């Protein structure tokens, strides 16, 4: 059944205009449960989304369990250490196979009636089915979900109909490859529950106009008007920031660290990219951050933030990521506060969408990606 989109083509078109004439997305896009229902069906279950990083499923049996817009998905490393994805539901009575967000499995067995599956999804054991007529175990494997790994990012397509993943990630792959993101190792993970719409968080990430007032510590490390906007093929937007003179990394000031810069990258540049719809990738000289956004309600989003470093850096005896983690945990919480203020304000009956400033080119670029998908549905309606 098609989920209707409760927005008109006219109000969507105002966002798709050039930035100098454009108006931001309508308030209903952030507050109407019907809009979120449409987004969950068409953006999160209807195309490529980022599930996380391949470091979480490098070894046999390592897994992630994700709620993808109401569909539970299991991503697990098979016998060869290659990630595979399946719907997290037993083919007998439908019980969830795993219920923790991540971990390692010795075997994939349903906790209800002990149906057992290979890590390739095939049914290996189904007790008391030997005497059944027309029961073919080969027809009762787990439902597979289309999966791709591009430069270390795990991408899922629950529809099975999205264009090739290389088309989705486009020229962003080149920037990720320069930081060898596929080889990085995860050091820390924090999950946040934010009282704001997922798009408000994405828009906040895409500009630093708020940085002097909201993030004074961040603005001392990198001036909010430094850097440039990047463009290229693919469903992404973003650009760069430049570290201030004498600054080596974004971390708690005054905290010593011995982390070398990732070989071959600009030691004074930070790149930030939004891969549509739900991945925020921040490339620092000595580490990489990944945020993934998971909408829970029109006014609530789960945000998973992870920090990645080079393996030799993490192997050092004095390795300690707490200066970077602590810095960004503070910045994240400052961002969540203003996003929640925005969400509260947009709930006013008097709210009308504002205009973009000339410093919000990436916000506009993200909103246009959203609006383009909205418009397809609105015109069909």
C-alpha cells in the first residue's frame, strides 16, 4: 500500500528554487506524522541508507541489529568474514533472532523453537519437520536484504530496487578513499536520543553559521567561515573547514595526544559530508567520525556517533581517544540542544518556513535532495 505524502507540490517547489530565492522546507516536514510515515517508507526503506561501518562486522559472527524504519535488520559477518544482511525474523513463527544492538554469534539460532540458520542465511536445522509434506528447507532461509560496502560504509537497500550503490555515493568515494576509511577501526560509540526531527539534525550538521554562539570552543579551533563547499556526482553534500594556526586536531584543548595524522591527508583540513539520507561523515586529520540518524518519531531521532582511528594508532601503548570523544560529545550535546529548540519552535501554529542565508548552501543542497523525493510523490498524487 502506497503511503500518501501530505505536502503540496507548490510548497515543495519553493525549496527547490535557487538558494537566493528559495524557502526552507515546510514546517509539516518536521512535525507531521504522515510525512515521517512517507519518509520511512520511501527514504529509509525505499533506497540506500547507511547502517554503519564495516569494522563492526569484520570477524565471523560479528553482527549489528538495526531498526530500519520499523523493520528489524540483522547485519552479520558470514563464515568468510563478509557482511550479509537479513530481516531479523525466524521463518517458523517470526520470532526475533537477535535482540541486542551488536555482538558476536557462535551460531544463528532462534531462541523460540531452535530453528538454526547458517551465517549465509540458509536454514540448517528445523526440529520435527522431517515428516512434513512439501517442506523444502531451501525455501525457508532468512529473507536477504541487499547490502553493499563502499569505502567501509555499510549500505542497505530494503527495497532491492535502488540504483547501483556506486551511483548513490558517487564522487564522495574518492574523498573517503583518501582517508582509507575502509581500514579504520572503531574506538568508541555513543548513542543519543534527540528530541528533534532527523532532518533538523542533518541541517544543523550542514552549516557552521551557528558555531560562534553555540560552539565557542569549536570556533576557536576552526573559524566558522573557513573552508569551501565541495560538489560532485552522488547523493551527498559537504565541504571543508580549516584548522587555526597551531591547532593539530579537534579535541579537548590542553590535552596532549600522540596521534599522527593519517598518511597523505591535509593535516590542517577537516572534511564534513552528509550522505543522503542518514550518514554524517567527518574526516579529521587523525580520526574519522560517523553519525547515523534513525528517526523514531517526527520530534525524536536516535543518533549513533562513532569514532574511528588507524589500527597502528590504536595499537600504541598510550592510545587514548578520550580527548576527541570528549570534545565531540560536548559539541554534539550543544547541537542537540539547539535542534530541540528548533523543533519546539516549529511546532507553533504561527511557524512559517524561513529563507536561507548565503552561508547555508549545504543546508539548501540537503533540503533539495529531500524536496526532489517529495516532489516525485506529490506529482504522482
